[in-house]
């Protein structure tokens, strides 16, 4: 307040900075008969903000006592509420403190990958190699080299970021039957099953392979970004709805590293590494099965699963021995063309095979039926999370956007991710109707052309139809609707 300010101006002084209460507000309260301190508080909102009067009440009571010509003790005080003592700004900020807001998670092989040409990309809280550059390569060349080598020789991938949640207890099977759309309780020990998870709204939220370790123990794999979220999802249902079920969940994501050895030479490489207690032949370890034993004298659990469409083994080992296993695999596979590959090669190969990816083919509005995954929804179960929601009328519409493959008329043109398909009809705003969008789009070195996956209105019913995609520059790209499985539809490679 300026020196020599009039009393009228001084009465405009702020008392409560949170609720903008001034000196003359308190004086007006006293003048209008709100002499009780509790009445003044409510008339002016003095001390009713988040500080609960800690910053302003003493000054406010002094002004009120002066207005009433009474000593402060006779005026009284309001009821004080917590916090009774000052708290630090750090307590209010919580985890929002610089890099701690999103701590970077690294796998056990991070340093080796970093020293061998990796181009990093964030995947949830993790850092994963997008590709491995060699010599003067550009990224596109590196990705294509990794794909071709994996399809023809052998590739090795650090898949440790995938979530691993252990679910145990007498009611574990019953619990997972509710969590997943398909039936997990019927799974036999030593077998694996691909599963889908939906939210209460019926929309697809995560996917992954479930392995049955024993009669009352299951290992649930999630997406890299889903491990903590899905574990919390499981715990929420256990604590709020099925609190009396005998089930225990444990997130083991960081306890185990998972290394994928992929390609026609994968079995040969594993055999040379030295496998103890496991028959890794096609008959001894069929597709979607797992076995436990030792590889290179390291305790291991070998899963015969594939996200590339090739002969593939995913090996889980203790995280502290991951680098030892990685080095042994590279040494054993050197004569068989083993080569590390990154996430982009993985994405292209899974798209060639028509496999969906959470976050690409899903966006929070997609149900399994839109993706042609009806086979992963049990018709024998009475219920699962999301089943009732999927019966809603708008989720039963015949003209929902459904998954298809796309091949551009010009095979050298790669459709941009997210681009919309339009028809010739105009809506009420004078714009062309959107009839679909691209969810994944790549150049496929396997097919030597561009490929894409898309959600299109009644897509599976429109095979071989040519549709238009509107580019930002006003031009149109034409693409033919096709089967979403571009590579090895019969599954000969992954079942080799």
C-alpha cells in the first residue's frame, strides 16, 4: 500500500490471498451483524480455501476484533482443520519432480545394446532399440536388413520389457476366466494361450500369452506399457469385487529377462548353446507350449511362441544373468547368421503376419470383434469383464469399422499412419464421409512393397475393393482391401 494512502484505500488491502478477501469485507460483515467469527468466515469465505486459514485467519480476526472494539480472545477463533502444521511443497508435488516423474527403465542388456549401434525409442517407461545401425547405414536400410536376416537366418531380440504377472492360488483359474475374454482355467500345465483383456466398457485394453505353470499357478504376459496398469487392474478387482477369492498376484516383470531367438536357424542356435532337460524338437516342444530346464547352464523357461510368424523361442532367464545368456547366444549363432533386431523390425514382421498391436490397432474404442478376434472370446463362459458392455446396441452395429489389410495401387507408396479413407458422398457439413483409417503402415522387404492394416466400415465384406485415402495436400492415394495376413497364412514357418 503506498505511503500516505487514505484509510479508504487501505481498506482494500488483501487479507486472504486464496479467496481474495479484503479488510473492508470483514468490516462489512461486522457492520451487517455477522459478529460471530463463524458467521464472518462464511459471509466472506475468509480462511475457507486450501490453507484453511493458516495464512489469513489471525489477521482477519484482528480486523474483526477492531471492528467490534473487542480484544481478539473475546472474538474467538474458527475451528482449525488439518493440516495443523506446515507441509513441504515436495509433499504436494509428490512424484512430479523432474526426471522422477517418468523414471527411465532399462533392461539388463541395455549397456550392450547402447554400445552396438542402437537407435533408442521410448516404449512406455522403457527404452528399447528401434534398430541397430551398421557402418554408414541409414535407419531404413538397417530395419530392412534386420527383417531379411531374421526371416532367412536368425534374429535375436531383447523382449524383457514385456509384462510378466504371476497369478497363483486355488481360485487363480476362475479369476483369469473373468479377466480374459477366453477361458484360461481349461489350459493344461505346460501349455500357452493367447488372451485378450477388456475394460468394463467392453473395449480391448491389453493382450498377451498366458502360460500355466502348475495346477494353481499362471504366468500372464502383457504389453510393455501394460504391466503396471494390468497388475493394478487385477488387484482392483480382487480387492473390490472378489475379495474372498483365494488368489495372489505378483508383478515379476523386472525379475526375469526375456530373449527371443527367431528365424529358420533358431532351433539350431539353441541346440549349440547347450540345452539341458528340454527337448526343443517340434515334437518335444510344439507351438504354444513351454518347458523348463537349462541353456548354457543358465536356468531357463523356453516358450514356443512367435510374434514374427517365424520359428521362434522366447527364453526367460534370471535378469542378473541376461547378459551372459545374450553373449552365449551371439557366440553360438555366429555361424548361423544371428543378428540383433529392434522394435521396428518386430513391428513390420508382425504386420506382415497380420498380428494386431495394442495402441496401433486399438484406440480405446475398438472391441475384439472389430479385429476379427471372435475366436478369442469364449462362448462357454457365463461372464468376463466387458461381456455385458459388448452386448450394447452400438457395439453390435454391422457397419462398425473392422480390420483389413491394404495394398496401395502403387506398391512404392506408403500410406501415412492414421490417414483416413473417404468415399464420394458428402455429409451435412459438405465434407466427404470417413469410412476408415490406417492403423499400421510399413514398407515390407519380405513382400518388396508397401503394406498396411486398417479399420474400414464393413471391411471384411469389401475384399478387393479399391478405396481412397485423402492426403493433406489434397491428393488421393488408392489402395486395395485385402486379407490382413500378408505372409505365411498357413503358419508353416512358425510351426516348423
